[in-house]
């Protein structure tokens, strides 16, 4: 349980620092025999800053509960 608490705290800190990630995908527009046309699209994954706070709070609660036993 202690490992889970530490992981949640570290994940929460990372979520505060990095509020999202973006990545690029390549999509085919036209694929007609020897003629191929593709484009690159950038996609984003964002999360709100309070999600990091919730993760940190959950990690602290898990650590506190594991120490009581």
C-alpha cells in the first residue's frame, strides 16, 4: 500500500507540472493505387490541474491508512 501511495503522490506532482501531452498521427487522405496522399494531425490530451491535487490527496490518504495498521 505504501508503494501505491508514493506512486499517486509522484503522479500528482507530475500532473501539476505537465498539464497535458500532444502527439502526432499520420492519416491517409487518398490511397488510389500508386498515388497516396497523407497528412499529419496533432492531437492533445489535457487534464485539469485539480486532477493532480486529487491524486496527491489520495496518495497521502493511502499512506496514512497504511501506517495505522
